[in-house]
C-alpha cells in the first residue's frame, strides 16, 4: 500500500476480528450502549458508533503496537470491553488504556512508577501516534480508486458541483440558505485527529449532500436510511418540506433530479467506510508538545488516554498530496447493503438527458404525492357542489 506501513487488511481477514465485527453488527449486547457524549459529535451517531470504535481500536493498535503475536490478546480484551461496559465513552477510554497496557508489554517495561520507565513509555506512544502519526479524512467510497492512483487534490472529484450551485440559487430564492451553505468555489478539505469521526464523515459523505437530506429545518434525523441506502426514505422529508414551502413544480423537479444524480453517482460502488490517512506533518504544525505529557504527574494510563484522545476535530487543508504520501483504509459499513440489491438502482439513468430524467422524476413525484392532490381536488369539487346546491335551494325558497 502507498504512503507507509499501515496495512490493516490482514487484520480484517482474521477470524477473531471478523467474529467481533459480526457480533457488533448483530448483537445488541455489543451495540446497544449508552451514548452520553451529547455535547460532542458522537451524539448524532447511532448504533454504528460501536463499529467505528472498533476500527479506531484496530488502527491505534496498528500504528502504535503493530505486533501480530500480541493481537490475539488484544482482540480478546476488546471483546471483554464490549461485553462488560455499557457506555460508548467508557469503551473508548478502555481502548486507550488497553493500548497503554499493550505498549508496556511490548517495551517489556517493569516498574511503571519508575520515572525513566514512565518517560520512555510516554515518549514511545507520543512519537508513534502524534509526532509520526496521522490525520484522517473520511470520504465517499466512489473516489477510492482515483485517490489511490492519482493522489489527493483537495475538493477535486468527479462531481455535480455546478448542479448543486443551481440548487443553492433555488433554495435561496425561497429563503432557505441553510439547506446548502457550502461554497463550491473554495477547495477546502477538512482532516481530523479523531478516527471515529473520520468513519462517520465517510459514512455520511459528502456532507453538503446529506445536509440537504437531513436538515435541521425539517428535523429529519433518520440517518439510518442513508446508511442503509434507502433512497425513498432519505428524500421523503425533503419532498414534503418543498411542498410545504410552496416550491414551484419546475424547481421541485430539478431539486429531485440533482439529488438522484448524486445518489446514483455515490452508489456506483458498494459503499464502505473509506479513510484517507496522511502524516500530520504534511497537514500542519504540531500544536501539542511532548513536554505537557512528560511534566504531568498523573497516572500513566490517564496520560496515555489524553495522548490518544482527539484534540483537533477539524483541520483545514487546501492543496495536493501525491499518492506516495497517502494511505487509503477501507472498512465494512455497519449496514451490509450491496449496490446490486438496492432496488435495482438504475445506474445508467445518469446517462439520460435532463428532459428524459425530468419525466422520470415527475412520475416518481406523482406516484408519491399524486393521490394527495387528487383527493384535495375531489374534496374541493364536493365543497363547490355543496355551495352551488345551497345557492339553488335558497333561490328557490326551499
């Protein structure tokens, strides 16, 4: 793999890792946990958070420990964490402390209270994870091959940016600027030091697209429909919202047309959790220094937890990184949905002209809402008929 020595594929082929992944996906004991981190971004992640935490644990082990002989014990201990702890937050703390414990064994440190031993341990974890560590960018799986072959150019993808600029004008016309706030003229990408959030960003990418489908203006929180690739449920709230806001027929049809175009583009491949890992030194200068950890009198496990916890969730980047300096990591999604099974997605529809596709969108719109209008019209006719009969009866003195 390009960019370094972070090859996670061998881990994912192991039976014990796969068994743990399947338990996390299917067994409520593993994924039905308390999420008390409402003040952080984790609060908007559903059951899939349990799987993202496992991916975080596997990457941290690879980056810091990278010892196959110790992986058996690590997976056993991770399994125990999921079984015994009922809080996502505490599981993450447990992962970080487990990494510290495994590092102590790796370095064969005896007597962790010894000042020199403590210093050696902190330096090792800091250098591996921060000084020589990685920032993460979660992206849509459709771009994996392009990034592997051509490197990473900030915000340069096969996309429908021009069409989304048209949508901005439509939304702004109705005073709905919050539906699409992204400035497509700025080639800015965001990295994070939080692997869990990197997984979330990949699952919900691209952010400007999912913000339209799951916007606070109409309170659509059913993000599971996007993760399970249910197009009808994902777009249903937006359709109803546009009706309530009296969008013109042409505007509504064009919005749905652009949404369907983007959906089909993203679903040309099986969607996974796709992460781009880049050395921190290539993105920005390190803001934290090792001194603040070396001078800390806290328990070494607490210090390790602080080193491994997120400190910068959003790092701006506008530039190019060649493929020799990048690592692309791919994990299974929480919802196993193959493209071929998604209601026979008509991928070839992206080749249709706007007129042809507009007819399809119009039919889809009428299929969903046509009956409502028919009943409204029928009801109006009955009311009108009643008024006419009443007038006739009054005139005739009945």
